[in-house]
């Protein structure tokens, strides 16, 4: 255990404090000679304190005296959980871990105040077989809600909400916030979490064939053909800037603010990459640039989308017998506004391409996100937008465990801000390109 080493540190610190007090007293009583004579004793005590502190930090960081894997209940090797109890999950604080990481550069004992978080990070590292760049946030914490006091209405007074008084409220977990912030998840994309190792996603590459046969004749044999799409962990980073004042807060509301900000930033990155990922430099390939999707072309320099374009996007999917599942359109706010202001017929009628009072387009849901760019280039136009249509159930987001949080207290040290980099392993898989179609040259001017 670390307790003997910590006791030695406290004892050495106490001795330094005692000698300093004696020196202060000597100066106050004008006994300067006594104060000067005690300086060698102070220097020796300070050296012992430094040695004791160095030994404590060495033993703590080596993990030899506090095996993190033995703190938590053992779990199956294929399970990403490290076996945290409900009490440990409740007591875990991301803010406390961030504060410890931020202060550890100047205070070697900063992690003493975040012992649970430190040992949990070590247990995750042991589970994953690799060390974090900062500290790991356990899967139990990512997947757990956060409880906080909800209100202070007076009990017994119905008009003051007496019948609604609650002692605590469960906030969404990190994973729930991540999912709910993803527009593509709302559209129907699948989300797989808590993964370990590479994952093979099955896909059907050919269907069986039906035959008409005469009496007594056997049909020609045919079989379903399946393939696989391999998903592997790729790292996406989310950045947040926290003030020192916010870091000092220990309230659940501050905790939720940090968790939600990280989750929503990761969600935006996931949406953008799934739609327009370049497929290079460790970035997954997005739908827009995937070979085999349907294409609707506006013109040489792009074109304003009309009703034919909207229907043709649906038609591209129908031609591939893929007009099934969770179908819907996705575009940005510029295109949405254009569709709401543009009539089916420019010279007569009052029907618009998109009903201003409805969120549907051509009988299908339409989802809007500014992760769909409005700066695509086509010919002489550099202000083109995209409209995508498809069965979003054939898009899969995969998340591996081990959210790695890196704390940088140096870059913005003059302003007192701390930069947080959250690194999440994920991948994006398109099970069937034929389930999607895109118009990449829609103009709105």
C-alpha cells in the first residue's frame, strides 16, 4: 500500500514546517544568530521532504503498491468494463481528474485528490494493453448517467410544485449525449459502442434467385452471397478550453457541462466525417466520396435543386432495390431555406418543394445539419451544397473503449485557461453504397 510512503511525506513536511516556525520565532525575538544556525537543519529537512515525496511519486506511478486491477472487481476479458461498483461510478469525477492532470506538472501529489480516477485509468490501460496519453475515462463512466440535485420546491404546497419535489435527477450519460447529438443517428444510423479489437461487419453482396419450374423439375441452385467490411479503431480528437475558475467548481452541473461539451464535439466530428470524410490521413471515407452511391447532377456550374432532383435522388436508390429501411434526406440550412421558398412551378400554384410547416420532403423525413458543407466546388461555382438521400440504417458508427483525455495547462497559461483534448477511437462503415445517393452541386442563390 502507499500509506507508509505518504506518511513519510507528511512527517517530512511537518518537520520542515516546525523548523521554519522556530526560525520565524527567532527572527521575531531578534535572535538572528539562532535563526542562521538553524538554516542547515532546514536545508536537510527540505532535502528529506523532497526525497520522501520523490519516493512516494515513484511508487505511486509504478503501480507496484496499488495494483489497479485488484481495486475493481474482475470482469470477463472481452468485456470493456473494469468492474467499478455503483458507489465508485457515482463518486467518479471527470472534473477532479482534469484538475489533477492540470496541476500535476507543478504538484507531484496532485493525483492524491483523484485516487479513484487514477486507478480507474490504470485499470483501463491494463484492459486495453496500452498507456493513455493523458488519462483514460472508464467505459462505466462513459455509459453511466450523472445524478444531481434537481430543485428546492417546498413539499406540501401544490402550487409550488410540492408534489413534484425530487431529491435527484439522472442526466444523460456521455454515450447517450453523443448519440443524441448525432444528426445521422437521428436519421437511423446504427451506433455500436464498447468494442474491443477489429470488427467485421457483414454485408450482403448478392441475392438468391427465384425460378419458375415445371412439375417434377428442380430449380437452379442459388445462394446468398455475403461479404465483410472491416472496421478498425481510428482516433478522433475533440478540443475544449476550460477556465481555471470553472475547473475549481465541484458541482454536478459543471461536471455535466464538460461531459456534454466533449460528447457534442465528438458527435459533430462523427457526422461530418460520415458524410464527407476524405478516406485519407487516418480519416474514414464518407458517403459523398464512396464509390457506388447514386448520383444526381445539377449542371456544369451546379444548379438550383428542383422537384425532379429530389425525386431522382429517391429513384437512384429504387433502381438498386434499396428503397427500404430508414429512408430520409440530409442537407444544410441553406438548402432547407431554399426548398421552403421555392414553388413546384415558378409561374403558378402555391405548393413549395418543402412544406414550411413540415419537416418532410417527398414523403420522407429531412434532417438538417451544417456539417453538410455549402462551399463545394462545381465548375465556376464555389458555393454548392449537398443533398443526400438514403437508407441510413446501412451506416454504422463504431466506438471502442478508452476515452483518452489529455490536459494542457501550458499553452494558455497566461490567461489561466486549460486546454482539454479528448481522443476517442471510432470508425465509420457503409454497409451498402447502393443505399445512398447524393447531389453535390445544389446552389441556393
